[in-house]
C-alpha cells in the first residue's frame, strides 16, 4: 500500500501515546481503516476518559501525491485513510 504514516497519537490532554508504528504496521498489511480504540492502540493511556486520535500521513496515489493529510477521530470511531474512489495500491505516476 502506497501510504506512509508520518505521525499518529492517541490519548487525552493528560496522557497520550505515540501509535505511529502500530498504524504503519496496519497499513503495511493492507488495512486502510484504523479502529480508534484501546485494543488496537495497544492500551488505555488515560483510564475512564474518552480518547482522541490524530494522524498525519502521505498517500502516494492521492490527487496530490506526496501531500500530507491530517485526520482526527474520537475513541470508538473507525478512520478510513483512503477516501472513496481513491486507490492506495495503484502505482505512483
């Protein structure tokens, strides 16, 4: 998949964890949907508090290949990194 995770973080203002590697492993395995939950993110960085997730990535086959994309989500969401109609597996031009 021609998708590179630049940075990803999961948590609250009190406690957060860098989950860049976890997200890169998922997309390297062909998964462009990121489940925003404690299980996928490797644990609960702030028990009892709703977490947020932010990710910065590059999709090489996007309309503007190589541009950075930033997305955010709340615990319980699933974040789709590849927009409908786009392909993360097509060869870059």
